[in-house]
C-alpha cells in the first residue's frame, strides 16, 4: 500500500468507527470492504475531510451520481419519486439534512361537509413553520363558513370563484364586500367574520394565519357560544325563550349550505351608517399592476404599505416565465411560507453551516424557507409558474445576492469570489427579482 494511502486509511478508520457499515457490494458480486472503498474516496478529497466525518469533496459528491452509485434496487414509491427528481437524486451541491421544506395540501385529511370542505398545513406537517399556517377551503354556491373568530390574524386569497365576506369591528361597524379570484382579505384576530360562496360554483380560497400551530378546528363559533350559555342567561341577554333557545344549533355548523344572498348593495343599504367605510379589509389584487416586471416574470408585493389592515402578514405573488429564475435572495426579517398556485418548479434552500436541500414543487404544495436562509426558485415547467411568498411581518423585505455583489468594491468582491473583476461584473448589477431563462 503506498504511503499516502495509509494516511487515507486512518481517516477511513475514523469514518468506519463513526458509521459502521461492514460491506459494500461493488457490483461484480465481490464484497468490497468499506475501509478500502472509503480509503479511495478519502484520498480524492482528503484535504476537505478533516473537519467533519460527513463532509464530502465535490468529486465524491459528483461521483455518487454516476454509474450504478445512485441506483436503488429495493422498494421505491415511484409516483412520489417521479414528482421529485431533485429530491430523489439531489444536485451534488446539496449537503446535510435541513428540516422539511415541503408539504402538500393534497396529502392532508379533508374535512368534507355538506357545503364544502377544508384541509390544512400547519406545524404538525411542517414543524419548522412557527410563523404561519395555511388552510385551503371550498364553499359551494350559497354555503357559509360559519360566523366565527380566532386567536390568529387571517390573510386570504381567492383561488377560484367568488365570495361575500363580512367582518364586524369592536366599534360595531360592519365591513362587507364581494371578492373574486386573486382578491385578498385580512381579518385581525378576534374580529368576528363570515365567508359565503356566491352564485355560479361558489369558491375555493387559501387562508394564511400568523400562528404556525393554528388549527381551523380550533375557532370560536357563534353556534357553540350560544349552545354553551345557560338558556335563562340567553333569555336575559337576548329575550329568547327556552323554546326558542332549543331551536338554536346544538352543535357547530362550521361549513353548511344556505340560500344565496341578495345584491351586495342591499346588504350595504341594510347597514346604513353602521357600514364600515374607513378600513378596507379586502384588497383587489386582480386589479393591481405588478410591483416589478422583467423578462423573467413579475412580482406583486402586498403588505401594510399598500394594504394597511394587513399589519402582521406580508405577501408577494410571483409569476415566473418557463425557465425563469426567482433570483438568489433571502429575507432579512422572517421565515417564508409558500403556496404554489400553478405550474412546477424547484427550490434550493441554503441554511447556515452549509446545510442545503433542493426539492420539487407543484400546484397545491407548500414550501418553507427558514428565516434568513438563501434560496432561489426555478420554473422547471413549460407554463407560467405562479406562487405566493408569505411572511409574518408588516413589510416585505428581500436582499438580492446580485445586488449585494454589485455594491462590493472590486477588491472586496475579488477577495471573496476568487474571480477576475471582469467576470464578477458580468452578473446583473441590480436586483431583478425574476431572471429570464
Ligand atoms: Mn376565519
Ligand atoms: Mn423568497
């Protein structure tokens, strides 16, 4: 054995002790000792292996993707793997094992009721998402999400169809409005509100709550309030007799069918001077021009700057052209919770300690980016990719890596990137949000 192999063997022994796998089949039917296998690999990247037994050289990481190395002769869920080529065979730049960054509404249990359904992605499914949780709900024409309130603020986007929403402020003024696809609403915690599907096919929408552990099963309902107050108290409070109290719902209605409402103007006329007109709890994003547009796509930012009631949730709707790239960036304030509306793409997150993971996303999926972690999103499909970036913050903030490099004086940039200045300056010299194919 050559001398330099002995050095590698020492490292190989360390590795073997840390992770005892006795034999690896080399494909020829002859078992290869892990010692000699790791010895060769260690030699290839010996200089990079001293700090951590798990560290791999770039060569090792790349060779793991060649030949038979990535084959998987045992059982596989090919349906999932085909949806996730970048998780099945991650890019060689992925290292470590950051917390889960993907979930899908389409593998959550649906609560199906006469009148619609609901399902949710909370910190049960994505334990690192402490800031935000999401609920996806459908209401058929006329059906209500029962009058209720909750501990969290509610941000929402209409995904399909139309709804009438109402909210009463503590000062007794009622806000009421109709929303359609791509319109938003924002209901502060504790303010009672309603959602009703309108004519046609009702609606489907996404709710985002500023509590990662929010559960749509855990809300305050008008039915339950009245059902659990002694009838003689209800008689004192409302003047309703015991017989009338008996007709109230004994259990929650939650989602239920009802008659379609009349015109919005009639409801506003009914409210008269009690109609809230100062605070606007809906936002017509369908009519908003993009905040930034370039050849790769467009971004609409909606936060407390243009939607003033949205005090605790900021949002960006991103539309990326096929092959387009949501540029390398991070958010300097909070974690990011994504909802994927249309198309497909992949995202890599790069956390501290070089922990990096890439996954594929499709419509109805949820993505999660830990606070401050660098990331990009690439449209890997052949149609526009549309997704939402959601933040538990009053304002949307993002740092562009290209913009930062552009602001670095030549010597500073060169010292860090080890590239000639002419190459460094070939990169875009400003924030672009969306870069073309
Ligand atoms: Mn609600
Ligand atoms: Mn982002």
